[in-house]
């Protein structure tokens, strides 16, 4: 019984170690996340800080709005693309 238990415990432990992520998962870890979205998030967060000092500079406000808009559009596209690819390959048997 001890040999059987140890063998199965080693199998389960090996499978868990193989399929468990090593890095700590953050609240931003999403399957659709990418490096492009990270760069757009940084670009989105930096112009508003500079536009807060000079609220009457229309060029800074326009660039801040453009950065925010492109960031949220990229998020929507990143979330939407896997769903559309799933629907394109789905059959009534797989759904």
C-alpha cells in the first residue's frame, strides 16, 4: 500500500509541477495581455501627468486623449480576436 501511495503521489506531484506556473500571477495577467498593451498602458499613463500641469495646452490634452483611446481600442481588439477565431473554427459538435 505504501509503494502504491508513493507512486501515485509522485505522479500527481509531477503533473502539478509541470502545469503550475512558476511566476506569481499578477492581477494584470490575462490570456489576452501582450507587450504591446503594456507599452500602450505606459503611454496612456504618462501624458495625463504632464497635461495636468498645463491644462490649457490643447496639444497635450489631444495626445492624452489619443493615447487613452488607442489603449482601450487595443484592449477591445485583443479580447475580441480569440473569440472570433473560436467562432470561426467552431462546429455544432464542439460547442
